[in-house]
């Protein structure tokens, strides 16, 4: 199929460009879906899920709290990440981490 681009109007060319962009996006989407399906099948053949191989967390579980604010029991901290202000204040006031442990 040959298209004579020189004989097309600007509006026709823009419409053609839009159609081509849509076709390319659709093609890439189909290719990605096929690749994902193939990767999932290969992982299953080896007894794994794709998420396990990629190291993604399969459950949305959060870390278990290890410390509790003695002044407000609703404030907890898992011991991971940035220390909360209440924890820092308690440590600076002379309390030990064991005093704040749950």
C-alpha cells in the first residue's frame, strides 16, 4: 500500500498522523500484554509467581509496631524509617527504648 503524501492536504496529513499514532500505541500495548503473559507463564512453569521473581510484595501488610508513645497509646512506631518526634522526645528526656517497647 502506497500513500501519496505530497497530494494530501495538511488536514488529511494530521488525521493520518493521528491514526498512525493510535495504531502504534495499540501495537505497543498488545506487545507488552503478550510479553507479560509470556513472563507469567515462564514463572509459573518454574513454580513462582512473577511478583515473587520481581521481588514485589504480594500482600499489603505493614510492619508490626514495636514502640508505643506512653502519653498517647494510638501513636506507634515499627522501629523502621524516620524516628517520630514523640520517640525522640522520650529518648532525650531519659527514657530507654525498652521503656517504650510494646
